[in-house]
C-alpha cells in the first residue's frame, strides 16, 4: 500500500534467506514513508505560497517537484519571496523588473530589513534616494531584461549613457549621480547572488566614473566679520535674529543643517550643546547621520545668541525646538534659511556668481572658532595632510586639531574641521595656503597677547613694590 492508500502489486525481494528478505522489506517501508513525508510537506509549503500570492497556481507541479529534489533551499526561497511576487517561473526567466519590485521601498525591501536586523545604519531618506535612482535611471534600461541576461558589457554601456542623459535641471547627469546609480545596482546584484537568483554578479567588476566636483573656497576673515557683526544684524540680516543665529551656529560648529533645525531647547548648555536628532522634511525628527550622537563645544558668541533666542521664544520647554516654524515641533524651512544667508551675502558685497564658485560656508569653522572664542596655541600644518611621523592614519575629514586656549585662559578645547570625504584633495589644495596665513595670524595674536600680559604683570610688580 502506497502513501495514497493504493494497493500495490506483489514484488519479489530477490532474497533467499528469511532475515535478508525482512531487512529488504523494512528498508523499502522506510524509504516509502520518508518519501511520503516529503511529498506531504511539499504540498503544504506550495499551497501556503499560492495562498500568499507568491507562486502562480499553474506552477504548482513545477514547485512540488523542485521541493522534492531540494526541500531546504526551496523552502528558503519561498519564505523570502515578497508577497505578490508571483515567482512561479524558473529563476532563469525572472526579469529585472520583477526582481526590483519591492527594492528600496521602506517596510517592504528585504535587504533593508536584514540590514536593520543586524543594527546597520539605513535611513528612510537613503532608501528613498536609492529608489529614486532605481525608478528614474535603472528600471527604464533594465526593466524588461532577464536578470541572468544582464552582462558586464551592458552595465558598462548603461553607466556611460547616464552622463549623456538630461536630468531634472535640464543639464546632463553628473558622474556623481551615475556612480550612485551604479552603487544601487551593485547592491541589488550582490543580493541576487546571495539569494541564489544568480551565480555571478555582472556589476562587480565595473569601475565608477571619475568625478569632478566644483571648486569651492572659504570666506576671508574680513568677510566673516562683516557677515556676523553684532551691529550688522539689522542691516545684513534684516533684523532676523533666528536666521542670523542658525547660520552662525552651523558655521561655528560644523553641524549639518538638519541637526541645527532639530536642536531642542533642552540640549543647549552654556559651553556646549548635544546633537541627538536631525530633521528630515519628509520623515521629521530622526537620528543624526551615521548615528553620530555627540556633544559639541560652542563659542561664547554663539552661546549668547542661542540663549537670547530661547529667552525670546514662546516655546521654552526642553522638548521644544529652538528654531521653531509653524509650531514648537516643526522647524523653519531649510530653503528659507539658505535664502536669508544668500541675501546676507549680497548685502556684504558677495554676488551670486561669487557665491556659487568661490565660497563655502560650512568650512568657516576654523575662522569662526578663532574670531569668536580665543587664540590657538598649536595648529600643525602637517595635520592637514597627515602627521609627519605617519602614526595618524585616520581619514582626513575626521582629524581633530587640539591645543585650543580660550580668552579665559582655559585649555583643552577642540577645533574640528569637517571636510567632505569626496572633496578632500580639492579642499586641501585650496585651503592650505590660507591655513598658513591663518596660523601666522594666530601666532601674531598670541605674541601680542603675551606682550600685553607681560606689560600688565610688570605694572603689577611695580605697584606691589611701591606698596
């Protein structure tokens, strides 16, 4: 009798000894029972996948047979299929469009779910950007092609064609955008290999395009003084204290604009502030980029204006935003902040053309820390490239410059010069000479300060001796 209760025909054991015949019969029963269990499990697994919309009903026989051949791997494939994928085809028939259906969609993308389960940093904004690259630049080219049919040569041709494609601004796409698209595609193909959909990643050997970022400089010391003069708030910033303060904060601390907008009243202290959030226009408050929670020392001038702004605010609870907009939980719009900055530039004599090609406000930190807080006692030029002895092998954009001495004589502060990792070489080549001039300026100021203190000490000694 078989697994379906059908009576089978008699069959000779081919054995002459009784014991051997019994062993043969037991082995046949064991094999038949095992096969019966596998058949039952295959039916249950495939039925469940059909109910969930993962397998086309017409492909039931294909998948049951495949399950009997390799139940473990097929179970894994079916379990990880997105709902509605209709994976009722041989893997070699899958189109890239079918494979990409739920990719980079927050809450649906299995790759993102696995990254988050491993406590890797993936933000909704990053997922949105990658999905945008997929929708606008990848799917139009590869959507109807079979996943296994996409070759290295096809990907290479596609990558170079992107730089000839017109973007939303009317200009051709930059090499940077093309490389972001390549990154998104490479990740997708890596996962296709991991999940068993492909044997080889045809994108792996593709090299990114060379990028030519725009050259940007920094403001001169005089321009910084004019931009953030105490008596220039009315004239330069049209009396808008919030916009003056938020730009001063960004320039003097190196904070990202999203972090400035998300700053809460309870995170502002006399000599420092705590970065715990960033603001996304779409998702609201979120963690800082790369989970970079930190405390940042702030210059006395920045601290004074922050506390003055809080004192004047109708919202003074610890969870209220410092730079509030519509209410205490929604900040002012970033575009308005930049608009006021650009108008301030024009009022101090920096035209829009100069602004686009020569100035970069986030790199003002070195200048502003000096102008608003004190004098630097040590500032090694060699640290811009690497330390001379080669012991400091940290990336350039994370180097810290120590040896700060404030006007009150206390030491131990830190100057952090945040450099974009993709613009390090260009920034260094532009800034190196200016940094040397700044250091020279620091040293002159320090000598003048020492001379003044020496004169005061000599005067005190005369008075003491007279008494």
